[in-house]
């Protein structure tokens, strides 16, 4: 049962206790009547017995109904009771204290439940600042080494020195140097930051503390700071050791100016405690702090200065060689067919992180198991890649023949534009099988990993995206909503070309847009500019897209027969791979050459 579920159960039991106590009081407390009515019952002879406690009188009438009433002057009541031969019992009044305690029982129950819930939120231990014991218990062996980490050779080389310093601390101290106190691993999600930290601890054979940045932050101010101090106290006891803080941006964000309050105040106190502890190591306490983040741009500058995080290692997405090595690591866990070429698979998955490659291998194994194969083949990797990148095939979707034909020409327009234009990525696959939200797809794969892009490449990329809409207009003389995502992509590229890359001859080499998203994407900021400049930018973006659209239509009209041939091949086969696409293009070129020869012969004749 999770902490939240247990906490809700505690609150529910507390509420039931309060309700139950009120029900008990209601059932055990006699019906209260006025003094006038009590006296009238006495005179009528309807009272059987009474019990006196101070000014409170309780009793039972002849019908065995219990009652209670307040008597302002008990001595004046005694002659009436004696004259009626009523059974009388009495006890000393306990005073206001018992009544106070009785009235406070519900409050005690509520406060007790609140304390229990609060302690559970902070770990369930007697001290509010302490967390669960297992949180700060070091692992003696992570079970990982650098052999389990592939595709990030540059980062490994940078961190080998940390391992050597932990294994042989005297080697560095004899030269007057000191071991770096902290290492910040930054990079996109899934690139192996946590795995690398565990591998460092495994290589050095030292205790390894692991905790998430969000584990420090609670609703009570001071809890996070207390946990930081407790963590570092345990780390110093186990030195030499490694403390790994994952997602440190949860507590290490830039501190705000002015007075903070609430959760912000708690986070800043936690950060202050972390900064103090990182400065508080003695020279004989070898405690290495390794932190990981996807957002280094939001970290507090005091956290990044030398003496705290001495090294900042960027772990980028793996290149084709790195992807091949990662595939080899994960392929050891599955039964791989002898004919499977991991190099081709690595080239076909540009932009995949280490975590995504691990998922790809697992999905490929699932695909092979689903087909009762004895080993995983290249086709299984292709199917797994398409499933991850594009979504599941929607085989149950019934597409009418008209939409199917429009989709075939739409995808053919993309593919032909990419094939005939220079400086474009080769076409890998064309399909009109519905996947995810799309009715078809044209997949391109670069020959090599790209790190910079030319203006020609970006312009041709816009033309490729507009090829589907252009083909629809040429063949059917109408437009469909199938090009909506293409238009979004084309507009984004044109906007960045003008505002971020400074590639517009009209606007000039000025950046009006800046990417500040760290490694997560979607965080561009716009520089302020005048309405006149905004109008010029809008006109330039519109002009680029319209010019690309017109030139794409001219290209497809000039190669109209190629468009028909490829669309017909898609309608028959539904999927055309790169080899089949080459065959269709080769046939078209041969026919074109034959037509040229015939025209030339006719002119000469």
C-alpha cells in the first residue's frame, strides 16, 4: 500500500472515530428536559428514581424513559423527593475538568490522525525530517561496470579519473591535487546518466547512495534541509562513497529574489542546506556527489561553481557507432538471428537514446515471440521501430477507395520530391497502411548523423513536406486535411530559418528567436521587436512557403508519370521499401529516355 493510500486510510479512520464518538454520546446521553417539566413530573408521580450529581439530575420515569435536567437549587428539591418516596442516589460533582476532557476527545482524535499522517508524509519515523531507513542505506555493490555502459565513450573517459581517484586517492594527493567534489551529468532523457553513475560506483567498489531530488521536498518547511543533513551524515560515515542525486533540478533551481513562501521557501532552504553540506567535507572525507538533470539551464549558479560541481559532463544522444555498441549490449540478452545486421539497424534509428534502443530490442523480441520464431530477425527490428516511431498498424480501419487513392498520391508526392531534389535524406519506406493518427507515411533516413543543416537542406525539407499537398492539387484539384501536420512542420522550419538561423536575405543575419529549452525541447523564447519587423517576418515566412509550394508543384507536374507509377504501386502493394522505390524510379527514367529517343528520331526523320 502506498503512502497516499495509507494516509487516506488514517484520515478515514480518524473521521470514523469522531463520528463514532458522537454517536456514542448521543446514544448514552439521556434526553434533556426543562426544570419546569421535571417538577411537573414529580408532582404527577411519574418519576421512579433520580441520580444527583451537583446541579445535574438524571433519572427514569415510570415508563422507564431516561431523562436529565439541571436543578438550580438542590436543597429545595429534596423535600419534594422525600414526599414522593422516590429512590435517590448521588455522587460528588467532578467539576469542569472532566467535562472539558470529554469535549476535547474529538479534537484529540483529529489531531492524532493529523500527526500520524504528517509523520507518514515525512517517512513514518519519530523525527519529521527523517526519511525511510532504506533511503539512506548505501548499496555495497551496484552490479554495474563501464562494460554495461555503451555509446558515451567521451563521458566515460572523463569519468575514469573519478574512479581512479576513489581507488587510489594517494596518487592524486601526492601531487598536491584533490578529487573533484561533484560531477553534474546533463543530457536528454534516456541517455544513460543514472546508469553511468551506478557504473562509476561499481567500478570503484565503493558504497552508493541514490536518491531523487523530489524526495527532499515536502509540504513542511525544514524537512528537506533535515534530510539533506541526514544523507550527508550517513555518507561521511561510509566514506569513501558516491552520493547520486537524480533530477537535481527539483531542488537546485535558481532562487527567486525577494521573500519566498510555501513550497518555494522549502525548496530554497533545501538547496541552501545542500550547498552548505557540499562545502563542509574535510580533506580526509572522500565523498563524490554525482547529480543528473535534463534542465541545466535552470540550476542555481551557486550550485554550478567550482568546488561544488567541479565537472559538468554533457551526455548527448549516441551517434551511429554509439547506437551500434548499445545494440550489441542489449542484443546479448536475446536470441539474435545470424543474418541480423546491427549496423544497418543502428543507421535506421537516428535520434534514438539508449533507453529507446533498449526498448527497441525488447519490442523486437516480443514481435518475434508473437510470430513463434526461434530467433529475432531484422524484420522484427523494422516492425518494432515502426511501432515505436509511428504507432500501431490500424488494420481494422476501413478506408474507402477514394481516400485510399488520395493517400497514395499524397505519399507519392512526398517521396518523389525527396528523391528528385538534391541534399535530401534518402527515402526508406512509403506506406499507405494507417498507423496512429496518420493514414500513410513516407519515412526518410539520413546516410550519416547530421549536426548542422544548410539552407538548401532546410528549403528542400520544406518542399518535401509540401509534396503531399501539391500532389493532391495536381491530381484531384482539391485539398484535404491530410496535409495539416506537413504544414505545421513546414511553417516551423521556415520560422526558424528566418528568426533563429538568420538565413533570410530580406530579414538578414539576426536572431529573433532563441532556443532555451535545455534538453527537453519546446522552450524557445522570442526577442522583442516592433510591429513593422513582425510584419516583415510574417511576409518572409509566407513568401518562403509559397515559393516552395509553387516550385514543388512544378517539379511534380514535370514528373507526372513518375507520380502515377509510384501511386499505383502503393495502391497494389500498400508498402514500398527503398529497393522497390529504386526500381520504380529506374523504370520511369528508362521510359523517359525512350521517349526522348523517339522524339529525337522523329525530328531527324
